[in-house]
C-alpha cells in the first residue's frame, strides 16, 4: 500500500513549518505531498517483487479535492495557519 497525502493532514499542517506559498489550491502542503509521491513511485522500482499496490493517495486526495461531494463541507484550508 502506498502512503496517502500527508500534506493534507491537520497534524502536518499545524505542527510542521510551511509557508502560504507551499500550499496548493486545496490547502495541502505541497512539499510533504511531493515527498509522498516520490516515495510511492519508488514502490514501482521492484518488478521482480510480489507487491500488491493499492493507490490510496489518489483516492484520499480526490476526497480532499471534492470534500463537499463526500459530505464534508470543511476542507483542509480551514486547518492552515
């Protein structure tokens, strides 16, 4: 299983330093999400291994992008400092 969009978590947004320029249009911290995407791509580097890959990042980030559609009118922007 891959790692989800850590840059969207309230804990990351409230406890780790970032600037307003680091935030994407959904209020998620880009540097943290870019590190996660890099890590998730490394999982594809093992063609001989038997790895069951589940793309949780895309699913969870889609929920952040479309929060009201999933019943959450409050987006991560509300947790940004």
